[in-house]
C-alpha cells in the first residue's frame, strides 16, 4: 500500500478496516470492542492496564481480552502480536494513533509514572508531545557523563518529540563530540554560541574548545575562552588554562584563573581539573619534577570520576607527556594503561591514549608493541581519527621507519606526515612529534619543508620562558639533526642548553653527555669508556635505540680492537634485537670476539638469517661501515659476510652479486629503461 504524499498513513476513520488480515485469517476478531482493544495496544497501551477510559469502563473487558487471546492476537504477557501491531499502525490514520498515544501519556502522568522506554517508542513513531520530549531530555542528561552514545540518541529522539534544538544545544553537542561526531558537534555549538544570549555558554565553550583541540588548532580553543571571558568561564577555568598554556600564554592562564570564580563543590571531577592545571603550571617552573605527581593524581581522580567531559587534553595525556619529556616512558605507559582501563575521556580520547602508548613503546625500542598500540588506536572507534590524532599517527610511522633503518618506508611515511602536518598547528602538547620530524627531515635532507613549523615551536617555548622539561627533548632532537646535517654551528646552542639544564635535570644531564659523546665520535677523538657510559645512560632513561646507535657508530670508528668489541657488546646488550626486520628469524648473538662470524643455519635461499640482514643493507647501497653501525657488527665482519655470500651464490662481480641477492631475498630486479 502506497503512502499518502502528506506523509500520513492511509485510512480516513478511527477504526481499523474490517478487511485487514493476518496470514489469511481475519485480523481484528468479530466485534468492535476487540478491534478497539487491539488498536489501543498497538498505540502503546498494555493489558491489564492502563487502557483508554472507554475500554476500562466496560464490564466485559475480561471477555474482550479473552476473545483477542483466543484469536491468537495476544501473547501470554498481554502484548499484541508483532504482525498485528504492524498491520494496525500501517492501516490506521496517524492522527488516530497519536490521539490514543496522548491519552496514554495523560494516564501515566496522572498516575505519577515515568514513561521510560515508552517515550523512545513514541518519539520514533512521530508523536510530538512536550512531556515526551522533556522525559527524553532528562534521561539524556542523566546518561551524558557515563554513556554519551545513549545520550546522543535520546537527545535526537527528543527533537523528534518536538523539543527545540538550541536550548539544550550545549549538552547535545557534548554528546555528539564524545561519540566522534566532530563536525556535527562543531556545527551545533557554532549555532549556539552565535546567539546573543546562549544557554549554558560555559559548556558550549568547553565543547567548542575541545573540537578545535581535536582539529589540531589549540590556539582557537584558547580564543574561545578569551571570547567567553572570566565572568562566564566559572568552573571551566582549569580547562581554559590548559588551552592557554598549550599555546604559550601562561600569564593569560594565571590571570583567568585568578579572575574566574568557581562556584562548584569539590567533587572528584572538579579536583581533577584543578590539579591538572596546577600540575601543568608546575612543569613550567624551576622544579618541573613536582608537576608529574600532580598530573598523575589528576588522572587518577579523572579515572575515578568516570566522566567523559569535553577537554582540550585529558589529564592522562598531560601526565604521559610530562613523563615522556622527563625521560620516564615506563611511567607514562602505566598512566595511559590505567586511563584506558577506566575509559578516561570516553571513546573520543581512546585513539590518542593508544597512540601515546605506542610512542612509549617506540621510545623504549619495542617496535612490535608500538604497532599493536597503533592498531588498537585505529580500530578504537568506527569514525576517522581527528586531525590531531592523524598527525601523531603519521609521525609514529616516521619514527618506526627511521629506527628500523627502512629507507623506503621512511620516505613513504615522511610523505604521509608532510600531508598530515598541514592540517594542524604547533602547540605544547605536540612537541615530541615535531622533534621526531626535525630528525627525519635532516635524515632525508628535507629540513626546509619543516623549518617554519619548527620556528613556531621555538617561539612557543620562548613565550613560556623556555621551560627545561618541555625544551630538553627538542634540544636533543636538534642535536641529532645537526649531526646528520654535519652542522656544528647549529649543534652548539642546543648542546649548551642541555648543559645549562643538567644542573636541575638528570635527563638533561644524560642527554648532554650523550651529545658530547656524539661530537667526539664524529670527530674521531673519543674515549670508548665515556661513549659506553653515555650509551648506557641513554638506555637507562628509556632510549635504548639511541644508546645502541651511539655505541655502534663508535665501534665502527675505534682503532683498538678491544674497544671495538667492548662497544659492540654494549650496543647488543642495550639493543639486543638490532635491526632485524619484524618477523624475521633472529640470528644468535655473535661471540665477543666475533671475527670472523661463523655461519648459522641457512634458509632455502642459501643465506643465513644474519646474511639476509646484511644482504638487505647491501641492496640499500650501504657501505661496510654503515652495515656494521646498523646491526652492531664490525665493518670487517660485514665484509666477511659479503664475501661469503658472493662465494655461496657464485657471483662473479658486484653487479652479479646484487642480482643474485635480490633473487635470494625474493625481490624483483630493478626495471630497465
């Protein structure tokens, strides 16, 4: 049966047609009273009650119910058979159905009973009634903090029931944001904040600020709170402070905190937010180590509160970043795991928490764990990651490729990161990714393409007074980039900054010593013991890959064989997996003497696992020294491996060897012009 163009169901009368059938049998029984009962049940009434007044007044109501049951139209619990309900609703005029539903609402309200799940059914069936809309909004308000997905559905149904969109727009936008509807939340809150006198402007500003932050535009978050003003910011002052500090306006944040008056009680949530901004401010002063415990406690209380509040950054992220910047990736990982278990920040925060967990694993040289965490981040939610998270994900891929020595993968990852960085701006909470890009750009000779972003990074730190905690990792990255670029003049100011910070920071002291060791190694004038100490120091602060790399480079340049063996042993000790590709069979550790390396069991290609490692590096065009640095063997041992492969594969010259190595590794030879 086709619908009327007006959108109403066909049927001009209040009573259902006599001809409607179910499986060839008369659907409504033989009496008008039975038909009236069935229609009431289809509209939402229940047996034994409540029922419409006319039916309840009948003395033969029990007989009417019995007749409907005997006809097979009522289930044992008194509800209407589904096919019968469907037929009735589709063959009865909409105004008739809605009239009955309003009678039902009247009765429930008179009895002081809530509508419960019935309100959702009535809204979905198109009934517009302010009482239904109000009940749905109240239920959504109750669910918002703990189940934003349910809240979003309830708010949408309240609109179907006739609620106005804007009076409760801030809470609706909060629910949409928490369920990943970034664009929908942004559009709704834009409409709200454009009003001359918006309802709940503080929450509206919180949502708008969180949307901007997830877009990677934290400066717009700070602007939102500046527009709101201290008199309307109230309990959102700590959130405003997080945004302002994140873009380098610590003075503005402190002024706002002083001017804004909080009227809330000291709940878990309120204390968590207060401690988050206090801990963040502490990371900027001369005793930044006091900030981390504050931020961890803020994260603990946020976990206990169980609230998915819109925030520029959740406390767990702030605590993890503080720990990572202080050389404590294991602490950061613990905080992130607790936050994920507690659901801190709701579904929208899960990808970021997983990505930072991947960063912790990458920094600690656990590439497999990093990729597992990345996979969890990607599948955490059904929607596309926000630009801020896409940027972090892209830089993680750069970092993993760089540490894995995979040049081709590094180039591909760099291209993706270049695209991702165009969608975000610089802020305090993205310094680690920018540091990684600084090194990768130098490695690929692409520094000019990120120079303007990095200028913004240094300007941001300058506005904050160059706080040591946040500056130290970036100075270390700049030293690595200068070494790759062979630019001593660019290295000097960053090395000096680490030396200055070393008096109050063990992490800075370790990096300063490592920086000095690198300079001495590249200059060819170094003490093996000092280099080993520096390398092991890096491993102790959660940077084993960097430590092993330093020891490996030194081993390739040392003159004394005893020192070479010692440095190679150090490199293997702190970075045992070397650069063996993920999934490849690990070769046994060579002996300390190592010269010459004994062959291990060969694969079907005729090459051992170690020889396959060397072969891959040969095909990348690496020299013997570069091969040794990559997998922590001496250049002489690398030369032995290549000579043995040439004999085993029967290669007559280097060109022939390259072709045979590609075949042995299952790679296609390069196409000829």
